C-alpha cells in the first residue's frame, strides 16, 4: 500500500506456469469496491452450484434423469397454430414446478369478514 494505491497478488486460473500468479495495483477506493463484492450481508451463505444442474448440459441431464426414473415429461399442449405452449396457470413462474389448485374463488362471492372485535374484559362484543 502506498500513494499509488494497493498492490496485491492474484491467481489467473486461465493461465499456466509462471504467468498464473500476477500482481495488480488499484486505487484504494476501487480495491475496497472490488473486495466488498465478495462480502455477503449478515445471515447469508455463499452457495456454489455443482453437479448435474450446474453445467451447460443441464437440460440434457434433466431429460435423461426423467427417462431413467420413468417420470412423465412436462405437460405441453399444442395450440391451433401448431405452436407448443405450457399452460401458464399450472406451472410456477419462479421454479417451473407444477402448481396445485387448492380453491377457486368465484367473483360474486366476497371473502369472509374478520372476527368481531374483542371487548376489554375478554368478552366478545357483537
């Protein structure tokens, strides 16, 4: 650390041999900015994804897993124009999982009112 900035060593994984370890000098504000990109807020944990779902062949892996387990393919319906589409109401927009309909509310039915207020002595007031 000096007037020019902060000098540190880093490892460039794309290179081999002596070129792998290099030094870099950054202004102190830029060094702190880059360093803080690696600091997570309190209560958060860093997770590195690896395994069958991490690579670029994720879709192929999932298809093969479904075939080996005998799981049916996701429901895909064909539209009159010949395009295939998934029903928007039956799949979660976040994870793609199948959603289960618990209850359908009709437009004419109003939701149930909240319970009446409780009196000061613990007696229900109507």
